[in-house]
């Protein structure tokens, strides 16, 4: 029998993948500390970066991945970049955002976030997450309704993840550089919302540029 609420089922699958992702990254970090990275100890050729690359590819869950990990190994320095869809919540209203609300009693609504994870390994290591877009649960439900499908097949989630990958690419493009209305064509409809100023502390995207905006999607129609 088809899932009665495919949007919530999809978000729950993302949440389960998020937990496995966190465990995998924690394990990779533990390996780096045990092997001496981060204490000024040089890696031996490409040995440690190659080990991290193998662990990332083998241990990071594939569900939720929108692109990557795009390993880049140069002169013993490894950069792993992967864009993912993850379970999230946001504060609704004109100042909606993904971080803690100014009003701690404000209700935070379920959503899906599109993020880029970057791990850099050389003599030291660093890991960062960059927020590209937030998609309301209602917009995900709109997608399932527009496609006229349930959640009972891999082809459905594959199609949605492909759509989210397209949206993630648009969220890093010129149309998302300035505050204002935002649209992105998807399979069977259009993601609509707005570009808003990035709240809180800024983090660097994988291209090294601190983003000043984030895409907030409210509808798929």
C-alpha cells in the first residue's frame, strides 16, 4: 500500500541518512586524529588522503547525495566536496531561517535543506557545511501531488533527488546572488520562493566565497 504522506516519508529517509552521515564523518575525523593530521604532522605522500577518500566513498550513505564527493587530490592535499539533501527545520515568517530563532518560543517547521559539505585534509584537516537552500515540507508535498505519485518506489525518490540537485545548482548560480523572487524549473513544475539574506554567521561555500544569500522555497507548482 502506498505511503499516505510521501513528503514526510521522504524527509524521514533523509533524517536516517543524516544520522549515518554524521557517524561516518565522526569516524573519519577520529581516523585523522589517530593518524596525526591536525597536529602539524605531514601526511606521507598521498597515504592519508587516499585513506580518507576510500572511507568517504564507502561509509557515506548514498541516499540524499545530490552531487559528489568530487575528490580533488593535489600535492598530498585532499578536498572532498559533496552536496546533499538533509532533514531540517526553519522559522516561518519574514525572517525565517534555519538557525535558532530570536524568539525561542517560535515554532520551527519541518523542511529539507540543501547543503554542501567540504572536508579538506593535508597536514591539518577541516570540515564545513554551507547552506544553499531551505525547502518547506509543503513544497515537497506539492511536488508529490504535481507528479501524481506515491512514495512507494525508488524511481520516485530518484526523480525527486534529481530535481533537488537541479535546485541546488540554481541556488549557487547568478539567480540566487541577490535578494528577491526565485524560481527554478523542475520535473513537472516549478520551485518558487525567494532569495533572502543569509542569517547568522557566514560560512564558505566550496568555491571559497562566503555566501550572502540563501534560497527559501515555499511552493512547487
